[in-house]
C-alpha cells in the first residue's frame, strides 16, 4: 500500500517502510528513491528465501 499525502508533500510505501517528503518531485517523474527502496526490499526478500 502506498500513501500520497499532499499537505505534507509525503509519499509512503508501507510494504517496504519507505517514506520521503518529495511527493511533488515523484509526481514529476523522479522515481529513483521509490524504485531503489522497492528493489532493496525485493533483494532482501529473495536472499531470505534462498537461505531457507
């Protein structure tokens, strides 16, 4: 789940515990921080699965 809080200019992705205060930039297409957080969470999940 992702939350977009316009009054605080905040974007939160609750699945990967990501929070940033640059919603305006994300809406303009600057997605690097969001994508980096998602990739890091995916990597951690895959590593945890491979150790089982």
